[in-house]
């Protein structure tokens, strides 16, 4: 389920955060689905359990998952009312990416086509 590049310059916990976020965003991991236990995942990936714990803490601080003491970590359902700050951050990031694409020569039409393709691929998001 998780493939990490141990030769990458990116820290292992960041790779794990990115991979789990991707699985959540692509609805591979469903809302309220339990994530693998820290020790189990550490054994499967042959990495330190503290690295897994650090990734889970980061995901929890970004509100992708939640923890129940004694039970484990679970995928947090997206709640549209509470996402204002996160959406603003993502909009700022999108603006930066669009400007960077324009800088490197992408046409406005190419950017629009790419966004439309992504929206069509993912059903236009949960809120339409």
C-alpha cells in the first residue's frame, strides 16, 4: 500500500504523509477507516515506529486523520463548514502554482484544460 523511496532526499515521514494524503484525497482510504497501527506499519515498511508516529501527528495537525486513544488513527471525514482556513491556504498555493506554470511557459489554455481534466476525473469535488 505504501511505497517509500529510501534514497530520496525527502524525509521518510514526509513521504508517508504525502502518500496517505494522496490515498485519502483519491478516496482509497475512506472516511472513518482505520489506518494501520503504528507498530504494524513500521514492521511492514521496516522503519522506526517513531517515524510513523510523526507522520500520523502531522496528518492529524493538518486534519486529515483523527486519533482515538487505545483504538488507533482514523481517516477524518471532510466537513465543508470547517475548512475555510485550509481552503484559503490551498487557494494561495494554487495561485502560486499557476504563476509558476505561466513563468515556465505554460499557456493559460493548457492550465485551464488541466484543471478541467482534473475536475472531470474526480467528479468535480464533493460540493460540485
